[in-house]
C-alpha cells in the first residue's frame, strides 16, 4: 500500500485518504491534549500559518496510546481550537503502535530519525515530514516543531 491510499477519518467524521494531501509537504504528528509536550500545538499552528500558502500542512493525528488524549473527537477539536487556535486538519483518534496501528503509521515508523533509528513511535508529538515525492523525515517528540532542523527540512521541501 502506498501512503496516498491510507484511509483517514477526519475529526469531523469526514472520510478521505492521504491522497488529499498529494503535492503538499505534510508534517504528520501524533498529538495529545494532556501531555507535557502539548504546548507544541502553538508552534505547529505557527508553522501552518507561515507555510500553508506555499504547499505545506500539519496533519494532527490524536492518539491515546500514551493515555493522554481526551475521550471524544468533539472534545479534542474544542480543546485544540479554543486553547491553541488550531486550524490545521486533524483526524479522529488512531493507534500509532502495536495491534491496530493506523495504516499510515505502518509506513511512517519505517523512517529513520537523525540517529538512524526506525521503529515504534516513542511518545506523543513525534513528527514525520512527508515530502511530495514520498520521502519521509522523522523527528522525535522532544524536537520542537520550530527547531532549526525541522524548519530547514520544511523550507528545503518547499523549494523543491
């Protein structure tokens, strides 16, 4: 299966596939509302606003696998929009590891980080930059969305 065929159910219940983002540079992030890293939403939204017109989007994929996400899609959407001003697209809750791992993450976790390590998602807010050509760059949870290496990767992808 290719990334574009991965089925997505958006936070509002709309069904689509990752092909909706074809031709864009997409920062896929497993997000959570009750995590110590949740303030990263602010930087993610700033990236969305800065680069959206150039063919970039953040795709938030809530996950409760680390027991830090709200219960319903409505609660997640309300929290993210009212607390962080989130405008980027978000999916319903998904699993990023183990049995029932979302099909998009079956491909994403094969990508290696800067240390050459692939494998399971370590925590909330792990970032996967999916380039229009299908290449994937991986940034671990503690790498902030506005870290120089993330900004450079986004800007390089948008120039290509």
